[in-house]
DNA sequence: GGCCAGGTGTAAA
DNA sequence: TTTACACATGGC
């Protein structure tokens, strides 16, 4: 029953789950928009994040985003919920990125996981989402879908990092260095798509 | 009408 | 360190 990370990867990879997705799965990978999306999607469906993005057209660069007022931002992100806490956290984060790194490109090259974890509103999962999909780092995201899927294979841990290392280490052996960022990015993407689909079809498996 | 969504911060034991 | 709870809209 217990499977390796590679076996789970292959199980998902056979299903062509990313057929309609971008290369890195997350929309507009490598842009500041990923940072905003990582916060907005916390305990929120992506559909509702897209509604907020629709209200933020023209403001999804670091510089433009910093020019938003708090009330203005709250209004725009209302569809994604928790807007009273997400708005100030997003503005503080954008301002800190600008003050610390100057522009998004420098942020992408220089930011560390530790720096992200110091920001209010960012914990393990959001930090890894930003590192993996905005900064192309070799960090794999673990979310509730991931834990749910691994449980189906009889795998359960207590801590976030145990899940993360189980998956990262298992794939590093199989793929080696070089394309690990892409492998991690797509692995997490497949896990999310599998759950979305499984939910729709009552039960796959 | 109730439950859940691509979580996080805080307070209290 | 662990647990409990607030945060909020929208879809089914």
C-alpha cells in the first residue's frame, strides 16, 4: 500500500492532468501576480481569486500594486474572502519587496525562504508557492490536497516539512538536478488537478 | 442551509 | 508544542 514519491508522481503523470494548463501549471509563473495569487488563494477557491484579478487589471505589477490604497484593494479582492486581513498584508508585503529588493526581478533572484516567512500572511505553503512558481526555485508546495492524496496511499506525517522532504527527496533521486523546479511545479499542479477532478467525479481511485 | 475552498495568526492550555 | 478559533466570499 505504501508508495514512493516517484510512484505517486507516475500514477498522476499517466492521467494527463495538465493537458489544459500552462507549462508550470500556475498561471503567469515568474511574475508578481503569483505573489498576489498565493495570498488570495489561502483557504479560497481559485475561481474567486480570478474574480479579484479581474478587478485588479493594470495593478498586477509590483510598482502599480504599491500605488493602491487599502480600501481600494479591499474592494477589489472582496470576492476572495478574508479581505480585511489579506489587503493590509498584501500591501505591506509589496512595500517590503519594493523597499528590500527594489524591483520584482531582484526579488525573484535574491529572496530567501526565511525572508518570506518573516512576512505577515506568509507561512510554509505560501512561501513555497512563491518560491516555486514566482521565483523558479526547487521548492515543492504541500497543501491540503497533497496531504489528502498521500493519505490515500497510506502516507501520513505530522509536520509540513516531513511531507515536503518526502516528495522532494523522492523526486530528486529519480530526476536529478536540472529540471527539478519544473518537476516539483508540475507535481503539485497534478495533485491539485487530480483532487479537483476526483471531487467532480464523486470518486476516482 | 450547511459545508468547503490551492491557509495564517493569535491565544491559551 | 498542540489545539481552538477567527477570518469571509461564493459555489454546490
